[in-house]
C-alpha cells in the first residue's frame, strides 16, 4: 500500500471541508460509481475522528487515515491524490503495485 497526497490536494481538503486544522479525513471505499481499482466501488472522504486506524498519513495539519476494515481497498495499490488545475478539483489515480522478487 502506498498513498501519495500532494500539497495542493491537502489545501483542497482544507477548502472543501472548511475545517480548522488540525483535523482528520477518512478515506474509504463507497459502493457506488465506476471504480478504477475495484469495480463498483469509488474512493470517498469524510471529516471524522478515527476509531480503528489501519493507515495514517499527516500532511500540513491534516491526518488522512484509513480504518482497519477498509484497508483491503488499498492493498497492493498505489493511490495518488492531486488537484486538476484546469477545473480546481481533486483527482485520484490508482496504480497496481509491482512486487519485486528478492533472490
């Protein structure tokens, strides 16, 4: 599991969620949409307090986290959050992790 959240994406969350730092953003799979990584699921976000953290990453006073029961959605995947400057919207990209063999 690898998750990249760039500086512009962190600022986007601050603006969209209108929260004072520090705050937490939960990343979770939502059963809806045309998910790139898992058919029928899309990535969703909510501002809430963690209960059972499976992954966490802090950027500029924002704690991005995944609950333990949602980790399956991100396993063997690289997830990239950035901002599309043309439309000033968050964009999410997934890339399957390539396992490297150790000899």
